[in-house]
């Protein structure tokens, strides 16, 4: 069951993440506290789970994916810290707790996010179990950098901020979310596949189709939950997107059509990993979890 798999993977990546938050000197204690707070304050660890599941789907040893799993979670955490800032989405609640700039202060939150971004690449570089082939390691670094940067997540946030109050069509909305949410999810699957040492062009293409589908499904479900869930369940303010007049799938398609689209994307993901057989069962379960989750 996905619950058991999720628990094992969460424990594995959390154990690795904990080793990263020891300040090298006393003057950095508060910064490292803020960094740790931003990462270890909960979360479903969907992206690390995808790293491990993709690695295993190709017959790889999940131990070889620890560095990649840490790296994608650190990038994700950094993005949340910065997204929550007053200059961005101006949120004061994340995972049911005060956002980093509320728990510490705005300047510390900016620096914590910057630190987490750099630490992600350090975690990836410091994983001795990563592929020894220099070209493969370079491909992993490039994939993460591209997903996190202006061609991926940062670009998506820029589009998002520029779209407030606008009525985007479906193509424009999907472009935004394939960058903001989908890029790091795609990178998570790709990094796991590369960490296995068993990836070839055909397998990577199939996994990319899977990742593109679930990346978009994740955002569609997020938009649905922003309408249907509640603040206590979400761990962040329900209705925030509506309050900010952000374009969403329920607003564009209608609620029932948005739900149907999420299921359609799930089915596309399941079809993409069918050739991998039983080893891809965690990937299949994750695809279902993404569209069934309530937070």
C-alpha cells in the first residue's frame, strides 16, 4: 500500500535530511534553525517518493537515490519559503504552522531559502552512491538546475504572479503549471531514473510522459482542494487562490470537468509506466494518491 511505502521513504529521506542542518559555526545557528524549520515541519515528501519509485522501477538500488531525494525536497522547500514571502503570495500559514518569515523574520526567510537552494546541489554532489560516470552526474545536476530555474519553477512563479486577475485560456494555464509545479516533479522522476544507472532513452521518454501527466494532475487537484477542502486539512489558508483572483482549473473548466481532467491525467500516467511491470507499482500508487489526496 502507498501508506507503507510513503512511510518508509519519508523515514529514509528525513534521516538523510537531518544530517544537513548542523551549523559549521555558532554564528549561523539561527539561519540553520530557519532552514531546518522550513524542511522538517511536515510535508508529504511526494518528490522524494517519486525519486525512489523511479529508481526502483528501473531496477535500481534506492540507496543510490538518497542524494537526489534530498535535493528535490530541499528545492521544493526553498520554493515554498520564497513563495510565502510578502512580496510573493504573502502567506502566514504552511503545513499548519507559521510560515518561515513569520516564525523568524523576512530577511532570515530569504536567506534560508537561498541556503536551501544551494544545499540541494551540495546534497546531490556529496552523495557517494550517485553514478560514478561523470557525464551521468552532470546530467543529473543539469536536470535539477533547469527544473529549479527560470526555464522551470522560477519561470512558472513569474508567470503566476503576472497572471493575477487575468483570464488565462487552458493552454496558458497549463504552460504556467508545467513550469511552476510540473518541472520539479518531472526532475524528481528523471533524477531517480538516472540514479538507477539503468536508464536509456526509451525508458526516460516513458517516465517523462508519466511525470508530465502527474505533474499537471497534482496542480489540478491542488486547485480543486483550494475550493473543496478546509484550512485545517490543507495546512494553509483554504480559498487563497480565489481570494487573490488567480486563474485555476475549476474556474476555467468547472469543478466536475476539473475532476474529470485529473482522472484523465492519472490514466495517462498509468499507461506510460505499464511497460515497467510490477516494479513500477509504487509509481502507479503515487499517481492515484496525487488525485485522491485531500491535502
